[in-house]
């Protein structure tokens, strides 16, 4: 029971992280501090990829990294709220 609850927290928070990354990449906030606070993996975007494969790898790093980062915080929240 515990593992499935933590996994649900991880997946939910990870999906929120991917949505945050997508929203920030499409909206392009004026403040770079906001971008780096909510999506720290966006710093990978400074690489300035040339080809399509390079752009796909950068997008994978941004979305995947944000998914894992937010998911880790979600898993910690899942452990903190578990039934004792």
C-alpha cells in the first residue's frame, strides 16, 4: 500500500512538473528568475541546438528533468503524508 501511494504522488507531481515546463516554454516569462525557479532544467536550453535531433534531446532533458525533479518532491511528500 505504501509503495503504490508514494508512486502515485511521484507520478502526479512529475506530470505537474512536465506541465509547468510546457507552460513556461510556451508563455516565455519576462523574468529569467521565474523560469529558473519553476523549471531549473530549462538552463539546458542555453545550449542553442542546431538540428532537429539536438532540439529533441534538449526538450527531452528539460521535460524529463523537470518530471524527475517534481516527482522527487512528490515522493517526499508521499512519504511525509503516509499512514502510520
